[in-house]
C-alpha cells in the first residue's frame, strides 16, 4: 500500500488540573518517539466540540503508509520507557480514543477499502472484494435491512 498515507488522530479529555503533567508527559514521549522515527505530532485543543471543549486534546500524525504505521506501532509497543509513559498518561486522562484515516492524495482508493467502507456488506460483496469472514449481524451498522 505504498503511497497511501495514514493519519492517526488521538483524542483525549484532560481534566483541568492535570494539564501541566499531561504536557510534560507529551514532551517526554516526543523525545522517545522521535528516536523510533515517529513523525512529529500536530497538537491542538478543542475550541468548540460535543465534549467539554476546554479539556479536549487532539494529536495528529501522518505516516507514510499503513505498513510504516504498523511497524512503528510495534516498535513503540516494545519500548519499556514508552509503555511506562502510556500507563502514566492513561492515569491522567479522563478518556481517549484513536482514529485512523487515509489521506486523500488523488490516488485510487484500494478495492478492499471501498468494500469494507460500505454498510451493510453482503457475504457476496465480501467474497468479491476478497475480504475474509462474513458480515457481523450483531453490530447495528452491519445489520441487513429486514
């Protein structure tokens, strides 16, 4: 999947009294992640959002490919210092979520990505797209209309 860049967005809610510690943990993580070849993050705080705006932190990084993203995540998972920082961060934030996007670059979207993006997908569509498994009937977004 060379050329299909991946944007990884990390969204967190940081309680008002924990910002100083959160920013220090970010500085430490930046140094360690840079040593692993991570792209520099772009960070921002929400001005207006569905959540409590003044407490939401967003961090975005663009990886050169999905394979690059995966390799770096595996390396990061093996780094004991980063694991310790992650544990400290998780104790600081109220909640967090991670989102992955592919960066629109004018190149064609792979067929498998087009196929898994449609909802609901039939078993036949999954076979045509070479997707393993069958559609989930339990998740509301994958339910077949009656």
